C-alpha cells in the first residue's frame, strides 16, 4: 500500500489551549477513512489542518508533498467542512457554476451529474434559501464531488440527511472510492 496522507507530530494550540496534541498517523491511497471522537475532540480542526487552512506545528504531507498554510496545495481536493458554503440568493446550479469556473474541464453536464449524484434536481430553479437543511447539505456534498477531485475531505457529511440519503451517500462514496478517490471523512 502507498501512503497517501502522512500526519507527523501535529499539534495546535489556540490561546494556550491545546486542541490538537501531537497527532501522528498515515493513511493509504484508495480507501475511505473516518475520524471518530467526542464533540470538541478536534476532528474538524484536524481536517482543517489536513486542508492547510490553519497553522500547526509538526508536518503533513499528501502524496509526499508538504501541506502548508499559504503555500499551493499539492493536490486538487473536494471538501465540505462543517456547514456548506452556499450563496443563498442563487440556485443550486448557479452555485455549482461558480465553483466550476475555478476548475478546468468541468462542464454543465458535470454540474447536473453532481446534483443527481446527491439526489438534487438540476432543473430546480429555486434560490438555495428556499432549500431545506438536508437539501443544503446535499448541495455542499455536490460542491465537494464536482470536478472529481481527490481526496474528498468531508466533515460530518451525513448532517441533516434522512436515512435514505445517508444510505445513498455511503453507496456513492464506496462507488467513487473504488473508481479513484481517497476520502477522509468525519462520518458515523
Ligand atoms: N476558533 C476557535 N478558537 C478557539 N478554540 C476553538 C476554535 N474552534 C474550535 N476550538 C476548540 O478546538 C477544539 C476542537 O474543536 P473541533 O471543532 O475540531 O471539534 P470537533 O471534534 O470537530 O467537535 P464536533 O464533534 O462538535 O464537531 C474544541 O475544544 C473547541 O472548543
Ligand atoms: Mg466538528
């Protein structure tokens, strides 16, 4: 097995309070991993560190390349951290079009496929502010899936999803993982 992600002696203190305490582990390519821990134990903070969104001590590498705050990220990543970031005045399609503009080779069909993948209707023209909580969560997941990036980093991806949608998400993650993705999720 090839090591895909390596986290070495990573610590994070905020205002003198230790939120990540000397964390070391490595994850292999081509698998789905979940982080399990009580509220406040640092799962979201660890995912932020892996995404180079916060400064930590220690080191993190993805595909043997350093992950560092304010440096180019070594891979193209799909991510959903805590609440989905959506523009509530726009439709789901328009929200995804904004992200597609930042990517190369993402087509309108890819946008529609990402919505269908999470169980949203691409022909729904309503503004996202009219969406239910679970529908907004699905849009956040569609944002992460768009572009077929790896790895997928998903923080509590099942939040607000009904039982059928959770089952569907698990099937989807297994399917895309067997195709090419690496996932680090915070999912029960
Ligand atoms: N902006 C911040 N400033 C100071 N402390 C913070 C900040 N964000 C989080 N923390 C602290 O860092 C610790 C880890 O928080 P984190 O959000 O990573 O927990 P979590 O494991 O994701 O919890 P949950 O299961 O509730 O999502 C907590 O003690 C929290 O109080
Ligand atoms: Mg959290």
